[in-house]
C-alpha cells in the first residue's frame, strides 16, 4: 500500500514538473487580452515606506509581478525582472512587485538577497481578487502606457517573452 502511494506521488510530481517546464518554455502560459481592459488601480505601501499607486505609473510600460518568497518559480523569474528593469527603465519600463506573503519581514529579506531594484509591496487578498484571483504564483501582468492589461503570464516566464512584449509597447 505504501509503495503504491509513493509511486502515485512520484508520477504526479513528475507530471507537475513536466507541465511547469512546458509552460516555461512556451512563454509561461501567456494569455493576451482580446480587448484591452484597464488594470485595477491600487494603493499599497512599499517596503521603503512610500505609497505605491499603480496610477502613478501611467505613461510607463509596467510589468506587475505577483510573487512570494516561498515560491520556487518566483526565485527563478525575479533575477530576470531585475535585469529587465536595469536594461529598459530609461525607455519607460517600470517593474512592480507585489508579494503575496503574509508578513513583511521575509519579503524585506528576500528583496535584499535578490537585489530587487524596483518597488515591492506586500499585497492583500482584496487586491488579488481585483486581478481575478491569484491562485498560483508567479502571475505577471504586462501593462501598456495607458495602464491597460496587455497580457497575463501564469508561472515562470522566459524573459525573452517579456522583452518582446515590452519592446512592442515602447
């Protein structure tokens, strides 16, 4: 009996990993908006104690990343977001990170460890609901300069996918 349960567990875990790899290779489960809709505005306090309002970034291309410190795919993706912020900020890109952790201390430690060079705030369940529910992480939205959702990516996404999308929006 225990052997059967172990076999089932290994098979299911393998299928999950395989699915994640396929999504990652194909662009992370990107969903492109058929009719561009405005991204829900929000106001949070970032880890530096400043107000973080999405509407303050109108006029910029925004990558809005929902993530968590315990999320392994997030740990793979965040260094690429740091690099995109470095490379494209002068052209009008702004990456924003919304952690879905329960408290700020692990987020602050993670931000320092990963040298996150963009605003990071701890999100709320209300905010997650406004974005259609954040049921898995990471979930990343690309917004145009008017604050409209251009695409949504579920799971870790190849940075070249983000790069291609934001270059079209510059």
